[in-house]
C-alpha cells in the first residue's frame, strides 16, 4: 500500500534504481485528456541525471514508454501505465557496501524491516523512483492546465545562501534559464559556484525548493485529517531527502501579532472574494481560499560522500564506507520538477474529490 498515493487520481510506482525499469500506473485520469508525450518527456528531462556539472554524471536518457490507457493520443479512462528502462546502471559500484550500512541512508532501516535489501544504488529507496512521480505529475499538470491551474517551483536556498525575495518579486519564467533552476540570475551563479566548490571538496550540501500554485479554486481540501496543507506536506515529505515542509508564513509567522498575520477579506472589482494579504498561503481551515498556494521544501545534504565514513556492517562490526559511484553534490536542481509533480498530483486529486461532492 505504501507504493501508492491518491484517492481518485491515484498513482502506484514500481521499480528499483538498478533494476530493469522504473514506472508508474496512474488510475483515475479523466478520459479524453490529450496526452502529450513530448511534454511528459520534457518534464523527465528536467529531472534526469547528467544534466550539468552540479548533478550526478550517471547517463540516463529516461525515455518514457506508455504501455496502456492512451488511444490515438487521448486518455481512455483506463489505467495509464508508463515506464522508463534503466540503461546506465553500474551495480558493481555498490558491491563494496553489500554488507555495510551507509550513514544516513536507508540501508540499516530496510535491513531491519525486511531482512533483505537491494544495495545497488539503494534499490527501492533510491531517488530514481521519483521519475515515476514526475511522469504522473506531467499528466496531472496537463489536466490542471485546462482548468487554469499552474504549478511552478524553483530553488530558493543552497546551504547558507538564501534568496531573500518573495515569489511575487521574481520572474518565474526565468527558472529554467540556468542549471540551478533559480529565477534570480545573480544568486543562481553564486549558488552554482558554491555547489561546485562543495563537489570539488568531496562533500555535499542541502537546499530549499519553493513551490507556487496559482489558479486553485476555493473549496479544495477536507476538514480534520485530510486538510489540503496536510496532504501537500505528506506528498513533499515522501520525496527522498526531504527534511522539512512549511506553507504560507510558516515558521516566520510566529514572529507576527495576530493583528498583523490575519488576512482580511474583500470583494474585488469582479465581485470575487479575495484577501488583502496572504499569510495563510492560500489555505484556511485545511481548504483552499482561492489565493496563491505557496510553500517551501527543505532537502538535506546528499548522504553519499566521496570520502571515507565510519559505520558498521550487518554483523555489527566496525566498518569503513568508501565513497564510490555517481552522486549529486546537491539535489535541489533536479528536485524542482519532483516538487511540482507531487503538488500537481495533490491538487488534481482534491479537485476530482471536490467535483464528486459538489458538481457545478
């Protein structure tokens, strides 16, 4: 069950980092949606390895194959199966850790839980699984675009370097103009240099991805346990290396008085209910209020280092884990499309749920 997510728009991912393939089955995609294979591929290209000097040099084209659920370019309403075959897996790069637990990886916990683990690139715990989410997210984005809903994300922090600007001050169309996916060109160059220096020092660094959802209608989300922000948080925290999630004013909001933090309601010139500020991040009572939804996702430094680390083996003896293989010095450039994909899946799922409750 843990390999599936969603209620009406439901995805189930499969595959391992060094297995034959990684893929996804999407159930609940509305029929009659134009499935643009080039768009899905372009989303996967944003996530794939080997993009630049600040990403892993594993060479995978990540060519998507659609196996079912699409006829003459449109969704049929039946499950859509998509798959990417692994091409550049080098399992021998991981033979030295077959009986060792890498610090801060899932090696030990998988071993304890299952009694067996695929040590080749982390197996199922590898971030390679996220390509399946990006493929499914591309379908969700396609549907949302027809509803006037857009999902965008960008890198807003690398290590101690913070982009101290609101998304409203940025031109998000420039996000793809550099290899970091930061819409501020000057800060992007500074961050890229920092990551490259970290890589040369055989170390890694974390960062933050900011997400923005525009055009969401009021009324999405459920009371109590299935609040919209709770599901967004769950979706983001299910992504590899994510250590934190906040939406709206987040932790900074605690520094404000209630009189400063409240978002007053007004009626705009078109007769639409709006708020004059948006500390709520577009969500109140767990339900969207029609304003922009914005959030931040914190990613830890990559756990694999190109230097020796002390650990233990499966027998409980002391061991040294040597850094080998191909790994990202910082995950956030490739995490941007993953964050967008999971946000799109959540929003579309809630949209379909809302329509099943109240169709207008």
